[in-house]
């Protein structure tokens, strides 16, 4: 799950800086960001009625 702090819904439209720009002057934060995601997985699910116990 990726979470981004925002003030309100409108703030999603006016965010123009990249992560690199935000962390460029903070070496520790940049290293923490690089280590934050070690693995990424994606799951896709599809309901199959024939495998369900529900009527």
C-alpha cells in the first residue's frame, strides 16, 4: 500500500514536484526511501461461482 499525505482532495491536482526533488537535499531520507520497498506483489482475483459454497 502506498500512502501519500494530502490536505484535501484538491491537493492531488496541484502536486508538481517529484520524489527526487523533494528528497534531493536530505541524504538520509533519500536512502530511507530507496530501502522502503523491497518487494512488490500484484494479485488479481476473479470470482468463480462453481468454486463457491454460497447458493
